[in-house]
C-alpha cells in the first residue's frame, strides 16, 4: 500500500477559555493526522471539545497552544506551551539557586552564574519559538499567497520571455498581471471549509442563495459575474438543487435543502478539507439519509477529505474511515472505524458503544449500558497516561500498565 | 388494562393566510396505564400538534374540527381554562423539544424547579381534602338512607368521623417514616461513595463529608429504622472530635484514625435498617389511635402487622366495609333506576333534535335540562370515571354550538368565497396573474353537525344500556375496597406537604437524578449558563417535579448525544416503572423508540399510518412509510447506500386526494392516488393503513435493506 499523504496534522492542540479565574480546558493536548481523501470521524459527548477542535483548526478561535499543519504548512500556532516552558525553567533555576545558597559551597558564585546562563539560553530559545509561531499564525495566508504568486510567475515568465514585443505580449502581460493579482488574494484557509450544525442559524436570512454561495468567490477576488454564476449553478447542481433556487431566500427551503445550501457554500471554493460539524443532527431521519448520501457522493466526485464531527455513532460508523473518540478535551482512542467497533479498548469507548440505540426491541430490552467512571477505571497515581500505539494504527490514551492490560484483552478477543 | 387517555377522531387544522392547514386528520388512539406509546413521524406529520392538543396549548390560530380527548371523565378539548390549570403540568406534564425556549431566562434554575412544587403543594392538599370530604360525606348520606333510625344515623356519622381521623393519622405516621427512610437510603449511598473514594485514594473534602454525616445521621433515628443507642452516640461524638481536629480552614489533613471504621459501621447499621420490612401503617395507625400508650417498638414487624390488622378488622373495619358496601349498593341502585328512566327520556331527545326547524334558544334550554338529569343520574360513589355520561354535557353543548354556528356563518363564508373567486376570475380575465389564492370556504356541513348531536346522545344510550345489562354482576364488596383505596390515596395527598426546604432538597435530588453534577452550585445558576444537554435535563427535572400521571415527551433527546440520550431514556423508563406513569414519546428516531416503547404509532401527514406493538413495527412492518423510515437510517452493520425517501412531505393546505404518501412511495398502487386506504387489521394489536394489505393487492416484499436487517436481528437473538 502506498504511503498515505497527510493533509491535516494537529500537534498538541490546546484551546483554553478563561472565565474569571477559572480556566476551561476545552481542548487539551490533542494530536491526530488526517490523510488525504479519507473521512475522519470525531465523536464524544456534548462538551467534550469536539466542536471546539473543529473550530480551532479552521481558525474561528485563536488557539492557546500547539500547532496545526495543513498540507505541510503551519496555519495556526499557539504559544502557551513555550511560555509555560519559560516559566518552568525560571522556577527550576530559582529552586536550584536557593538550594545552592542554602548549602553554601565554595564555588557558589560560579554555579549560580552557570545556572543563569543556562536559563538565559533556554529563554532565548523559547522566545525564538514563540516568535516563529506568532509569525506563522499571522502570516500563513500571506506566505501561501506569495507561494501561489511564485507559481504563477514561474508559469508566465518563460512564455513572456519567448514572445517578441507587440500586441500579443501586451495581452499576455495583462493576463499575467490579473493572474498574479488573483493569486495574491488566495488564502490557504480557503482550502478548508466548514459545514455548520444548524442550517437555519448559519444562513443569512437577508441574502439570496446566489449571494450566500457567491460570497466566498467575491471575497476571493473574483469579479467576473458570469464566472460566478456559472460556479453557483455548478455547485447547486452538485448538491441536488436546481438553478432556479438561486434567486430564493433560505426561509423558502425545507431543512434538508437548507443544509444542501450550506454544503454548496462550502464546496464552491474547491476546498480540499471539509469540516462538517454535526451536519445532520438537527435533521429528520429521512432527510439525514439524503444528506449523508450527498456527502458521500461529493466525496467521491471531488476527492474531498472530511473531518466529520458527530455524536450519532451509527452514522459515524457508516460514514467514516477512521474515528477518534474524545473525552473531556482529550482523544482517548483513535483507530479505523471497523477496528473501533470490533475491538473497543478504552472503557469510555466501551461505554459510548454500549449506549447506541438500535432499532431492535428485543436486543434493546436486554442491553446493558456500561457506565464510565474515570476515577474507578483508571489508576494514574503511579504513571500518567499518554497516547500509545497498541496495534498498528490503533492508538489509545493510557499508561504502560494499562497498555499491558489492553494488549491481553485484545489477544483474548482474537 | 385501564385506559388513561382516549383520543377519538381528533382533527385539528390551522388558519393561515394561504388557507386551512390540515395538521391532524381524524386520528384515534388510546393510552393505557403504565405503558409507553411512541409516536414516530417526520416533522410536520402532526405528532407535536396532537400532543399540544392533549395538554391544551394549541396555537391561537388552531381550529379543532372534531374529536374528543378523554381524561379522567373529562373531555380536554372542551373544558374551561380554569379547569385545565388543575390538569396541565400537574396530571399531564410535557417535556419540550427546545430546552432554551421552554426555560425562563431570567429565573434561576432552582426557583423554576421549586416554584411549581410549592404552589402545587398547597393547592393539591386543599383539593385532596375536598375530594376526601366529599366522598366520605356522600358515603355517609347513603348509609343514612340505608339505615334509617336516628341512633343508627349518629353511629354512622361517628364511624365516618373515626375513619377520617385514623386514615389521616396513619398516613401522617407513614409519611414521617418514608421521609426518614429516604434520608437513610441517601445517607448510606453518600457514605459508601466517600468510602469508595477513600479506598481509591482520591482527593475529597473530608471536612465537608464528615459534617454531612454528623448532620444527617441523627435524622435517621426512628423506632422502626435506626435506634439511637450508646454506641451510636459515642461514634458520633468521635466523629465530631475528628472534625474539630481537622480545623475550619487551611489544608485538609488526612482523616484521623478510626473514622473509616465508624463510617463502615454506619453503613452496616443503615443497610440493616433499610432492609427491614416496613410496618403496615394503616393498621398500626388505628391501633395507636385506640391505644396511645402502647409500646410496640420491640415487636417483630410481621407479628405487629398481624396483631394490628386483627385489631382493626374486629374493632372497626369489617363493620365499616359491610355498611359501606350496602351504601354503595344503594347508590348504584338509585343511579340505575334513574338511568332506566332517562333511557326513555333520551328517546324523546333524539326525536327533538331530529326536528327540522330547531330553535336555538329552545334547543339549548332543552339540552341543559337533559344534561342536568344525566349529571344527576351519575353514581358518584364510583371512583373510576369512565363512559359517555361524564363527557355528555361538554360533548352535547359543543355539538349544538357548532350546528348553530354553522347556520349563522355558512352564508357569510359562502358569500366571501364567491366574492373572492369572482374577483380573481375578473383579474385573470383582464390578463393579470394574481399572486394570491382564494382561501377555500370552510363550511360546516349542517347534516353532519345535526348527526353529531344525535350521536352524542346515542353514545350515552349505548353506555346506559350496557351498564343496565351488567347490573347483575355488580360487586359492591369490590367497589368498597376500591373506594377505601381512593380515600387512602387522597389522605396521603392531604398529609404530604412541601416546605421550601423540602422543595429545595427534592429539587437537588431531581437535579442529581437527571445527571447534573454539583447540583448545589447548579441550583443557583441561570439557564444560559448550561449547555444544551444540561438544559434539557433541567426541563425533564421540572416536568417530573410535579409527579404527573401522564408524561408527554416531545423529542426530548434529539439534541443530546448518545450517552446522555441513553441516560435520559433510562431515567424516563425508571421513573415510568416507579410511578406507574403513562408516557407518550414523540420522536423521529426509531432507534430510540425500540428501547422505550410498548406500542408505536407511525404518523404521516396528519394520519396514523401504522399502529402496533414495538415487535410488530420492528419485526413485521407493513406500511411502505415504515419501511422507508427503517431503511433510511444506518445501523452498525450497514455498508450499502442508504435509501433516502425522495421528495418532501405534501402541502397540507391542499392534501392529496388519495394516500398522502403515494407521491413518495415506490410501491404505490393506482388506487393510492384515488382513494385513502382504510386501517387494515393485521393482528390483534397491529393495524396499518395501506392498500397493499387489501386482499386484491399484489404481493410486495419490503425493501432488501429492511428484510436483511430483520434477519440480522433474529440471528442476533439466537446468539
């Protein structure tokens, strides 16, 4: 099997919200990779931070710590970890100095100086990291646009050089300049689009469908009305609506159709990654099926990668290739969807799977729901847990003792 | 099984600018005591409207076209708003779909929870006392009629008074016992929790926990639960000492030696106390009333119960039952005699309403007189209120009003319709295209209205006839037991009072029950401080706070995630069993229903298209719409493309002529576009409205995805 291309890489993502003195750690040290062309499911109960993760990735929030890479380029970066490192280093140095002063060795001065020098070095290093993070965070679009412009120049320059002076060259120069301008307005964030949960709240009631869908194109810098209309009709057709719908307002549509408009808006800029934040949970069952089928089709036709955030596990199972289970801001288990449902290992995953309602009364009446109590299930007094790979592609958040236990469990199952 | 709620021929439409939207079109169903009826359908199928009609909160532009909703001998569609206040929320509670709009944003959650409890407590105590007195007085009056002499009358009165006294006394004792028993159960759980956390070496606030135990332990002291002996006293003193040693502020030190052992001992004591059998307070109360000085604390419970029961029976109860049964027999006989006389009278009434030129005033006067007589003939000592006699007045008056309303309004409506049509035609003739439609005329069919009046009387006659027929099998002994049970129930409602403190404790308990962590903090917060799932839990807690008879859940878990959903469903199920609730559960998710429902009604376009037990619907679905619903949702084994239902539901201003689902139905027959299918009965419990069940229809298999799933399900059972 060929090596899968990583499209989105999330490293130590942290998103904290401060309310008064209380810090809400909505997303706390989350790591995952999304491969090109796959559907990556993110599940968990409400309040576990799955929506916040999605929103942080697309920069609706400024993240607190960690970094997100898209197609190899860092698109958002937080500074908390570096600042924390500085604070830790300072505290450590202070403690060391205090210890030295206490014991009064002969070369006290020299030792203190050495510690201070080390500290200064550490601080400088972290400050450098902070600076680069801030630069990347602020200028990712600019860097991307410059790169796009360089691509355009690369394409046009040989052609321009080859042409003799004259009308033909002038025309090409004009075209080159226009392309350069357009490329200058290109942003890396356009490659990522979001579908929101509530199709009623996420569509502006005062804009027609055409305006809603074209808004992205206009901001992107396209002024050709004809081209815009063409694009709008094309995506409307893709999502199963007709061009006549373009002139209507959102309230004239049913819930399923509104969600289709939301999807059309998301795909009009030819994104590579779609973040679908519970796109079906407010829809009726019959409409849900329509929307899932539509997303599936689009994915195959446009080669989209989808980060699918949902809490309906049977839908996630049906739709996703890999699934990450989140609990209180942390990913506790990450594996392929078949593996997750066949061999769930983390007790929270088990409890989640045991709660799925099935359309089968006999089964339902005998069902035993497993409750997850983090205090009872884990003993982290000896060693703190971290993400570990138990079998290839199956990650689990545990410490070494638990890993042994899970491994035995897995063997027993097989 | 007892029918808790009956919906008969209910039709509701909404007046809108475009015309009348027919939201519910002639549906019938019954709700039995202690069952869960699930109503499944897409949005706009009329499931919410039906239930809003039951709880009496239809929007202002709604029109009830026809039908009855009978609860406790009343037709909920026709009673006054003041009477509805006593039912809504108290007897029939509802959990709404959208928690944000059903909570008051400017009131703290705790206030919203306790408000109804406190208000209701006073009113329902008064109400219960009134019911209790009325029934007892009636019984007394009938006793007097049976036993005529003056001294006998005095004896009757004394007996009734004694019954009243000891009944209330007993329930008071029982209520006190229950309160303390509950405290003991809770305390035991709390202590066990603390011990568990300590054994896991988890950080807890020891001071708080100790204070809690020291405060609550003495409150569990009751002769039948925990006895305050020297050992217990010493233990409590030791704990207090330990608490003092921990200090008031600063870092919490480890728990002193010996505390854990004391706590473990407490658990043992409480465990033993909780599992002791409960004394029969009904008999004990009488015994204590007669022998106030007797000491019964040391007696074993079984012996005590047997002794007090014997005492009660010999001293009072047997005689009382005998007298009561005679009084009930008398009351029943009187009522039957009156009904016999009324049978002839109703014959006359039928004739009266058949006459061609009915005068409005005369008709209403006649109807009022008739209603008064029917009311007079009701056997008031019968506790179960059922049958047409209770709803006769509201039904008859409503039918008459409708008929005369039709006479008055029909010409106006017709004229308007003609005027508008003419105007539109004129515009069209001039070559314009008007962007408005003519609102169809809503004309009351006078013949049908007249027939409805007569059918109300017919129903009454039918009921009377069957009652008179069953006269021989009337068992006054059984009825007297029923009556005494009713009185006991009312007495407990009289005694049961809610103080603000208790209300708060109960609210905290409820919050905890519905899974809200830190209830004491949450109690003081505003709704906007909660997440969606948490808000919904609060709505559920409020609905349960009033201890309702019927709980209507309008998509309570749609906005919640799986674990919470499962918890909430379990919660509703548990409460249903504990309180013998009847639940109407509205949802569009069939997966949720499988766990909950005893019976399922599938609704589409204002009609019930399939009705059956959960097994019927899931293992033997018969209607194409049910198939479509089942096939459009993935389960864990689904791999193939989902079969979505094409199109959208029909516009209910102009409902389709035949089967409403025909246009979206792959299996539609020609007749589906012509005529509405009737309900076909498949088995005793299973009905479906589809022409596919007609003997002449072609044999059609359900879609593959459904049959495969059913097969998988049956395989799973074998495993």
